[in-house]
C-alpha cells in the first residue's frame, strides 16, 4: 500500500492506493483552509491510514521539483511558505516511511499511462488544461525528467494565432493564451462572460462570439501541442484538467487544428484523460516503475 497526495490550488487530497492503482480510501480538504501543509498531511493520514499500513508516500505538488534534492523550487499557485516546508526529507520524517516528491503533471501522466487512457500505448504526452497548463511525458514506460521536473509548457512562449482578448503589453505564454485562467481573462477583455463553465456552454453555438474565442483558444493550444510533438516525436496525447474533461468541443477543435501543423510523419491522436482528478493519486502506485526503480 502507498499513500498518494495531490496538493493543488483548490484541494489538498490524500488517498490510500494499492499496488494496482486502486484507491482504497480518499479524503480531501480545501487548500485555502490549510495553514500548515505538514499538519494537514498528518491530519489526513490519521483518516486515510490510521493503522499505518502504507509503506511509502508520494506527494504531487504544482510546481518545479528538484528530483535529486527532493525539494520544491517554484510553485506560484500555493502559499510561498509551503515551498520550504514541502521537502522530501520533511515528509519522510513525518510519515516515517520512504517518501517521494513529484511534480503534479508528472504524477498524473504516470497515472494515466499505467492505469488510464495511456494503457497499451508506448509513449504519451499528458497535458492538463485547467487553471494552468501542465505536461508530463511518459516515453516507453519511463517518465521524462532530469534533475528537475521538465516539460513546463505553460510558461513557454508562443505567438497568438489571432488578436482576440490578448494582452499585447507582453509576450504571451501558453498559459496566457490557452489555460482556464487565460481563457477567462481573454473573455473579460472582449466583454464576454468570463465564467468558464458558462462560456463553454455558450460556445456550443457556432454562431456565438464565445465559440469564436474558444476556437482561437483551441488553435493556440494546438500550436503549443504541435510544438511538443515536433520536439518529442510522441504522437499520442492525453488531455486532462477541468477544461479538457468538461468540453467535447475542445477535443474536436484541437483535433482539427493540429492536423495541419503537427509533424507529417506522425499520426497524432488525442484522447480524453480517464482518471479525472484521481490521476495523480492513482499515479502514486506507478512512480517506482516510471522512475526506473
């Protein structure tokens, strides 16, 4: 048994996971209610694993991880004080079992590869389109990583395909153009509804301004994804995160846009993630395999 933890900007989640990736027990609290992440980990553990059955803990964090040092280097969506607290050593001392700190997109990629939409595929690029844009790459059964977690696609830069709601005072990042936060800001600048759930509903009408914006949003995301395909020569993409999971339209639009710009020697396929919010928790069971341990 392992304990899987997913620390996000909205929820702080923990689960007891067996070797097959099945979640046995699951608990969560609102991240905003947590003042001390180590105290929260201890409290949740008492609920998830009161008899201390787990022989390891894997903690997914929304930021850049130094895998060699076991430290979180940069995490803009959680409290700055947590960066110093959430170290592999501190977590290991708290749980008194082997601990591993993993980038959240990497952990979700591991989950989808071994237990979700990536099963049976040689390599995948897992892309989460939610508050931000995150990527984890599984290449022939192993996580693509160096000393640091890699594939920080959201913070890379691409030109906007069209000038619709774009902040021209700076060079736009992928997250500026193609994240949930970016979509909401673009809609607000255009005077459209900025709640993404409502916007996605309105975008189903192909004559609406919301559809026009969402189509451009999908085109910008497709440019970023095509760049990944050119760099990695991986043809199987798995899209997760709130925007992707809740929108059939996004998958259809991305499939249409990416055909003309992806490598011609690849037959790019796009699948919706199957594990939803549980991808990272489930991924805890596959970390040792993905890390080659």
